[in-house]
C-alpha cells in the first residue's frame, strides 16, 4: 500500500507473486514479496492500481456545447438530403393520381361510345350552319347554344348519376334552340348552377392548389377559325374548377377561312357538336390526343388570372402548350407538375407527357384524328 505524494490518494499495489514461496504462505492468497510488499496472488500476471476516491457519481451527465453543435449539424445535413427526396416521392404520387384521373375520362368516353355509337361532343356551341357574314349569331332563334362540354356527357359513366340528373339541359347535338347553361331559365337555372359548384376529385389535379387566386372563371371554350371564344364571368367564383379538357384538334372544326385546308386536316375528336366514332380515328387511337391537362391562373384577355369550370371542354392546340411556368393563355394546355411537362391521354387510354418545346406541327398532327400522320409519343 502506497500513498501518492501529488494527489494524496491511497493506492493498493499488486505485483507478481514469487512462485518459489512455500505453499502455506499462499494459503490465504497473500504473500510477502522480495521488497516486503504484500501481494495478492489471484493474478500473477497483472499490476494495476485502484483509486478509492473514484465513484459512479463523478460521471458526466450532459453534452458539451461543441457536441451539441455537431449533433445539430449532422441532423441538419440529413434533413437537407432527405427533404428533396421526400418531395420528389410526393410529387410522383400526385402525378400518378393525375394520370389516373385523365385516364378515367378516356375510359368513360369509351363507355359512352359503346352505348351511343359515338364519342361525346367537345362542346355544344352555335351550329356551324348558323354562321352568317363572318359573325356568330348572338343566341337568337334556333342558334342559342348551351355551351356544355364533354365531361357533362360523361357524368353517368363516372358514377356521378345524381349530378347528371340535376344538370338537366338539352344535350342533343342536332338541336340549337337552347339556353346557355349558366343562363338557364328557372326553376332549373338555380339547380344547374348549384350542380356546377360540386367539386369532383376526378376533374382536379392534386398538384394544382392555386384556384383560390383566380379572379374569373371560363364558362366555355369554343375553337373556330383562328379565334377561340370563351365565356368568362366575375362573380361566380364559387363554381367548381377542372384541370382536364378534351382536345378539339388544332382548331376544332375550323370554318371556311384562309388556310382552312390545313386546319381541317387536323380536326380532333372533341370539337363543336362532334359525333366521332372510333372508325373515324384513322390515325390510330394510340396516336391521337383525347384529353389534356390544364392549370389554374391562366392569363385571360385582360390579364387577370382565370380558371375553368368543369363544364368547359374542347381545347385547341393551334397555339401550342405552355408547360408549368407562370402565365399561359386560356387556349393552351398547361401543367402544375414539376419538370415542365404536360400530361395528355391518348384516345386508347394510354397516358403520355408532352414538353412545351414540342414542334408545333408535330403537336397539330398528334391532335388530328385523321390527318394521315401516325405520330406516336414515347412514354
């Protein structure tokens, strides 16, 4: 036993035992070595010291400031690495839902065709034969259009029979003596407007959350000539929106104007008062765009952000597509998905993504049902 002069601590020193000592000297496990020190014989190979002042209560119970900073830094790095991945997974999930929604519209149109013998019309606008002297008649006589679009015809095929019964308008393709659906006379007028306020998840893209910023709503879209008529209202913001519209082709059923041969060659499936069957899609159903994606806050003619009522349909492709960036006109397909790609559904139900950089002529050919150009899109 020794005492440390610096720390004044008591040490018990253990040293190797001399094996030449008599056995009785090791009887109690203690022997006196050559220096006169007591040695414990349990470990003849070890030599260590024990400080009796050391106890468990002297252990550190907290992190130092440096250790905390290091831990926080590591957590911050992990979050920075994982957050973009989580966001990408969530966006991929939303895109999948969006593609499924637009595919459901194509499948519903197939069911409509099986029952009626043709696909639903793009829009019930003014009859073509009613056009006189370069102007559309202003809802008079037999030429009062209802302007309802494709999705209204598809309601019963999307298991929305209750809404279909409430939206009680004349849906005859050959009848022109109708009232605009937002001006329908009472008592049905209020019921139709109320029906149009119902939000339908199949008509909405989960990535588009900007509808609340719209200052106006388009009530219809009608492509003809080199113009696109649109109904716009301020004060009916309660109407439910849509992110999907049927494709009218490059310019729908373009009328007798200059370059009419070009525009007519790219007539799509869903134009004004159309009744297209699959036999008319000679380019192949997998090569023709049936529905495309739209987005909130498109730029109206007066510069205000505007949305589409789900009654709207019949979008042209004459002016290309806008993509996912800010802006975009009311007569262009547009998307809110990342990657600047617009989702479209072909007439056979397959879905594709189209870049805004696509050549305009190629887009026209993809939207024409019988132009003779069988151009496919790679998934």
